[in-house]
């Protein structure tokens, strides 16, 4: 049996055809705040294939929390690639990662576990994306881009060739072009000023 776990129904349509063709089962995860999920009423079989389509919101931290809780329950999550995405041979995608529709992934690309690649993203060859990342819609990652763990990139951004985005970065501006290294912990957001680093 293929189980498709979802808590945000509006993200489901991209996969409805795939689910129907696989005779899969949709399991809705309930949460009041998008962070805490009650999994006690769900029985998982060790023989099932499980796919995490979405958490309650687009927070990397919320998805990481849900991912960890599912792993604690012994739920093994496979990567999910929409049939309307195009992946070149040899692309490596980690467990629980989701590739949405109209995504184009070139050769020698690796994507870590529990990451989301939203619709209409173009990923050129030799790109590396870490774990627990969100790559927003219409993003372009040029050849050789390296993205660390826990990175959130808003939609409609372009990361130019060979640029490195270190871990724990938030790029919250739309329609920006990133041409140089973005260091760990930086938040790029026009509401608070570009290239501001939040010290912890």
C-alpha cells in the first residue's frame, strides 16, 4: 500500500493523478497549529510505502518536527517525485523529499532528505541541495550551486552559477538574483533590510 500523508489539502492536486494510478491512500494529518500532530490514531505497516506531501505550513522547522516525529514512530518516508516533473538519470533524492510538478532537474544533482522543491523550479547540473530545505516556485538554480541544510528560498529567485548558500539561511525576497556567497544565519528580506544577519 502507498500512503500519502498530507495536512494541507490545497497542495494535494499536483499528485492526485499519481495517487489514483498507484491506488494509494491519502492520510490527513491533524494539527491545530501546524507544528504538533497527533499520530496516535494512525496505524502504519512496515510493508507500506509512505510519502509526506506537506506539513501544515511552509515552515522548515514545522516540517522538520513532523519528520522527526514520524521517524520516531518507525515510519519510513520515501522521496516523492511528481509524474509531471522531469529528472535526469542519476539524480539523487533523499527520503521524505518532495518534487512538485513542472520541475526540471538536470544531471548530477543531489537533494538531501526532507526537502521540498516547489512547482516550476529549474535546477541545472551539478547542483547540491541539503536537508530540510524549501525551494520556492519558479526558482532557478544555475550550474554548480550548493545549498546547505535548513535553507528557505522564496519563489521567483535566481541563484547564479557556482554560488554557495550556507546552512540556516532565509531568502525571503522575490525576484532577486543571488550572485555571491550567503553566509550561515543570514536573512535576506526587504522588510528588514537586505543582508541583515540576526545574531543569536
